C-alpha cells in the first residue's frame, strides 16, 4: 500500500519513476527504498555489477534517474574545479562530464569536500550544488540550463570548514539551504531559470542539514532544520507554515515517515506536523536514540540511530523506547539506507555491512570490504545499491557486464 | 625529429593570428557574456548556449576567446560550452584546430582559465608537447598552469636530491619557490630548502604585514561588539584615550614575530573573552592600483581601507588558513591606512583561545607587494621587517 502511494505521489508530481533515487536519501528524503529485491549477501562479491573511476574528491551521493546516474566531484589544489558526471547505470560507462569553476570559497576541513552536497532532480533536469554554493542545472544530456553562484551573489554565504546541505526540487522550485554564521538564508529558485522566487532569512548558525520534502494535508511542504528547530515552508512562496522552536541538530537531518517527523533534537524527537500556524505536536523525545553524523532512518515501526563509533540503536517509532543495540564496525559518517528489512551501512573504512533488522536484536548478515574511505550515503535504484568514495563508484546489484573498452 | 616538429609547431603557434567569430556565434557569445548576479540573463543564455555548442570544432576558439574579460558567471557558461564541443568532436574523431589552439595557449593575454582549458586538452591529446611546454610556464598567469609547472620542477629537484646532487636540488627548489603561489607548495618547498640548510623567511616571502598599532579591549559581550561602532572606526587618533571594557585604553605598538605573521591580540591584551580590539597599519604604494587584501583568521573581523569598509565576517573558531579571504581593494598612491577589527567570543574550549589575524597585500595571483616596491618611492619599508625580528 505504501509502495503504491509513493508511486502515485511521484507520478502526479514529477517525471520521476518509482525506481528513481532523485535526491539525498531517496524519493522520500528518509533513506528508505520500497524495493525488495536488492542483494543482501554481499560478501562474495558476486553482486558487484561494475565499478568506475571518479575524478578528484567527493562525498555526495549518486542520484539515479532511469538508466542514468549523476555524481558530483571536485578537483584541483583547492578543490575549485567542480565536476558533474553522468554514467550509464547498466554498464557504468561515462556518458558525459561537465566542469565548472567555483565562484565561492572552497575552504574545507580535510575530511570534508567541496563536492559534499548531493544533487537533486525533478525527473527532467539535474541540479547540482557544492560547498562553494555554486548551483548548476543541466538537462540529462549535459546541456547547461542555468548557473548560479550564490556565494558570489551573497558574499558571506560560506563557512570555513565546508558546507553540505543538499538540494530538493519541489513543484518547480529548487530549495537551497545556505546557512552559516555570517549569512544564512534558504532560497527558492525557479528550476527553469535559476532565478530567485523567494529568499528566506534563516538563523545565523552553521548548518549542515538538508531540507526534507513533507507530504502534509495533500500538499508538499519543505522542512528546514537548524539548531533553532524545524520550520515547514511552502516551497512556492517560502512562507513559513509552522515552526518547532525547541532546538535541533545542525549535522544529521530529520527523517519523515507516515506523517511523523523524526528530528535529531535532544536525542531524537518525534513530531506530528500541524495545521498552518500551529506548532507540531511532540509525540516523544528520547535521549536513548542519539544519531551521530548519520541521519536517522525509519523502517516501518522501527527507528534507527547510528552514532559515529558504530553503535546502531533501534527504537520503537511509536514510543521512542529503545528496543535493541548492535555494534557495527565503524566509524561512520554516512547515513544507512534501507530496503525491505535490511539496513545497508557503510563505514568510513569502506566496510559495507548489511543488517537484518527483522531479527530480535538485529544481525549483520554480510559484509563487503570496498577498501576505500567512504563518507558518502549509498543510493538505491532498480535492484541495485550504489556506493561512492572519492575515487570510485560501485554498483552492487543486477547489471549487464561493463564493456571492456 | 619529433622534438624538431614540436619546436616548429610552437614557433608556428606563436606567429599566427586569430580570426573574428561568425556573426551568429558572436551574438550568442554576447548574450552569454551578459549573465550576471542572481541569475540575470540565465534564460537568454540557455538558448544561446545551445547555438554556441551546436556547431563543429571551429566554434571552439570563439568560445575560448569569449572568456577574455568575462565575469565568473559567464566563464562557467563558456567553460561548459567548450567542454561540450570538445567531448563531442573528440568522440566523433573530428580534427580539432590544434594550431589555433596552440597559438591561443601561448598568448598570455587570453584569460588564464581559457588557456588552462586548452592546456588540459593538449595534455590529453599530446602529452609530450604539453610536458615540454610546462617547463617554460613557471610564471604563467594561470595559477593552475603555474601550479603544475612548479610541481614538475619540485619533482625534478627531489630527484636531484635523491641522486645526491644537493646543490642542483637547492637551485631547482629556489627556482620553484620563486614561482610558487600555492601556499601548500610554498610550505613544501620551504621545508625542502630548510633541510638543505637554506631556511626561508616565510613572513617575508608571503609579505605579511607585521608592524601594527593596536587598541583594546572593547566589549563584545553576547557578540554584540562586532556591530557596535567604537571610536577607532570613526577616527584613528593615536593620541586619544577611550573607555574600554575594563578601563581606559590607548593605542600601542605591536610587532608580530609569528612565523606566518599572525597579529595575536592575546599578547598585548591577555587571554580575554568577549572582547574586541583594533589594529591599524600603513601600507605605501608607489601608485594607485587594484590589489587584494588577503586575511586569515578564525575570529570575527572587519577591514577598512582608508576609512572605507571592505568586508567582514561574523564567524568564530571554525578554521583558519593563509589567504582565507581575498578582498579586492583600490590603493591610492602613497600612504594607505588599513584598519582591522578582530573580535573574541565567549567560548572557553581550548581550541577557542586564538584571537588573531594575519594580513598581506598581493596582486591577483597572490604575489605579495614587497618592501622593495615601497623603497622605490622613498618610503620607510620597515613594515615587513620588524624591529624585534628574531
């Protein structure tokens, strides 16, 4: 039923299909795929469909639309060269690559990368952003549709450790959350032209979280998280519909499932969105569920928080009570993704671990050592899971063999 | 034979002339070059971009030439157009106009980024020629080309060192250092020279301004001092006395002995919290000119030049690096007063004790304006040679 709803929702709004993974943490911005036929026993390596090289560095997630995969990277001594690449999902062949020069600052912590934010798509075009706050819109053949340099337009829109908020595209509006100590705003850009449709002042605090699309009362809102809390806005106008002002994390992003929002705040806080102007109802708050860098994931009636060291905590999504804990091999920066009753977690050391969450205490059922540093959140599409490191993109799943040339 | 061919090719490139683009391309280029802030011109540019990229390889050179004088937004439109033309033409086996492209590369009047794009194309299609050219591009206006040339020379120096040729290595490292503008490269080369017994005065090399007058502390409780206008922002009067956060404050001399020219406010004022202070220095220029003021630091700051506000950042304790911020500025001939406000917040963690900044004046490549330039106009050049120089 949930799958059908997702398909119908996507079909009515965009040119996306149910198997697309159009943005950070997938179609519902929560890391959960409705697919059920992903490989789960990864250890043998038999499911490695292909792997391909990437230029420079990057920790953004790949996004997948139909048979095309889009990935961003950055290169050069100061990571000032911005890359957008398109690959054939079937065989990993590179279809095109476009490069741009950063117009904003590219200073980052060594662990961060200018290619940290994940691009987004409305099913007709791809919109890619970078820590420099440059935004590029291309069609699926690599034709440039528009370019914005937000840090050039608004010179204090930067921080000195790197920015990472990913984009969402909702009803023809690209929502870009650009929040730092010196300047903070969220912009709604026309997906056809890149022009500002609105620009909303935001709390002047460094913020690495990403916007989340909410389905609320038959319409789509965008939830913006910050250290102040959560605001739900109308993507058409930037108007604030409701606010939760009791704090929030500035690193892991909230997840939404079945109308409830799971916000990294005071551990984890479950909110039920309210009508216009009203504060959302707080369902529970749990200090036992404490996400680290990874964002929470909600699968059915279970909510998961993974800390940086690798402790995976499973809680009851209805109450916030802790159900079990499982030690994974960490450390972790990337957010797990889920399909069926399996959670796919990849450590910073590149060890992918598949957790069967239907087991009473959870159980790691397989591992695959990709042998490279991975900070990026995996993506899921058409029976495959995609991992990326700085230098590589892997497809684990069903695929035709890559051509030898 | 191949070597002679390359030399002939290079000579040919240097001697040929460019042609004007066809009218339809010129029109499309004009539209793209008109893009501006906040997406201005994007819609029109998108249509023109398709026209620009629809043609064959002959359209490549006009696109590259269109980058001359283009703003940063337009440069990216044109870069994407060049990439598109090149990838399509190369994939179909078309012959690129390499003679014209070579001439374009050697003509340093063209935009450095366009020339870099051509250099990368050459490196892809004819690596030996690109490699040969690189050795002569140590002082190229393209920072990326220069970076690669310095890297090549640094590798040669390391090979000489590994082979036991210390004097040869030293010469090569020195040559690389003279051309390097990338901070990491400069640090790496300086370390190599130090191991060869030739320490580098990095303060002098980078041209950090070391001698300042400072005044403070003023109140920055609740980080409100960043916006509050204290008397030094209104007038610099070295004889004046003001109410500070904890009593009367006066201007005093401060000279940095820090390896990278940090002006450390903790030294004159103590390790204070929720305070702000000002530093001012004179910079002499032999003429009116456009420069960059480059500042590094992890505290909130504001900068004024000759009383005109340039830029500021209200951000504390994220990270710092040399040339963290570059501000275009117009120097006047003679004396130029630089005023810096630097604030400290309330955080008490041990990584929040820094209350400092570093600043230098450079050209657009990062070449510092050195004391010799000031000496030429008969001005005391002690600014980069502090009295307490260790």
